């Protein structure tokens, strides 16, 4: 195969890859925008539920909010609980006997 054809194929592959990556970044930006909008709606709904009227226009929504998620590790929780219970059991053994 000629070098010019090979270069064109490589350029085409890189172009397709860049378009795919651009699509991924655009999707994340869209998700972030939707999450921000949901935060706005739920915040105002929560305030209204608690009897606080707020005009959406006066709330400073320009601040960026980092969304954080937490996952539970039940195995680690059980390990820590066993360790704590073991320490509590060892402390309840009884008074120490001292010999003079």
C-alpha cells in the first residue's frame, strides 16, 4: 500500500476518534446541565414545601456544584463493626487483679 493512502487512512481513523471523544464530552456537559437544572427545581420545591417563597431569578445559580456520590461497602462496614465489638468485649472482661 502506498504511503499516501496509509496516511489518509490514519487521518480518517484519528478524525473518527476525535468525533467520538467530542460526542462523549458533549454528553457529559449535557448531563451536568440537566443535573444543575434539577438542583434548582428541587431546591425551590424544598423551600416552598417549608413555607419559604423564593423568586428563582434572585437566587445566585451561577455557582458550580460538584455532584458527589457515595457507595456503601457493606463488607468493610461489617469488618469495622466486628473489630469494634471485639474491642468492647475485651474491655468488659472484668477488673484487673494486681499483685503487690
